[in-house]
C-alpha cells in the first residue's frame, strides 16, 4: 500500500441533511484510516455507503448527538496533524500520515474525541451486510465444544 494513497470518493462527500460536505469529508478520511487493513483501504463503494448511512443516521439522531460527533471530528481534523508535527488538516494527510497522527492522538488526553467519533463510525460501519462476513460471524450463537 502506497503511503500517498488516498481514496477519492467525490460523490460521497456531497453533504446531506445530517452532515455538511466538509463534515462528511473528515468523517470519510477518518473512516478510511480506521477501517484500513493490511490489504489496504476499504473499497470506495463501501465508503460511499458509509457516508450516506452516516448522513442519514445524524439526520435522525438529533442535534445533540450530531453536535458531539461534529466536535469530535473537528478536533481530530484540526489537532491530530500537530501530533506528527504537520500543519493543516487531518483529512488532507496521506493515509500513512493519518494513521500515525491518529495513533498518537488516541494515546493523548485528546483521545476521548477519537473515542466519540470511532463509536459512531463503528455503529454505522458494522451495520453493512458485508460486516458479519468480514468479522467471521456466521449468525449462530457461541456454543461450548463437548
């Protein structure tokens, strides 16, 4: 995976009723970083789905939850680059730099902002039909082996 890799999802950053265009762009940069694996970043269609579902989620969740999420992602966007001695926004960093910045940000006292954003992103991400397959869930309860 190239350090300069950035997924371009132009139609996924168009703001809706829940999040503005800029807020969606930051949320997608965060999601791409959070849900990347050793194979690479998540597919663009999955990020588009996330953007749309996240927008719908916050359109219906109420002003308080939307405000808390926006504060969390704004803190990450503005402050995380400082942890790797960069100026600018988290959403404009390369994937490798975002990962490093997010790792350091999470370990800092500011990590609570990451926890808030991560919780919302995970709730929506793991609602996708492919999520169960990705984590190996077969739909059955855990059973003791005899």
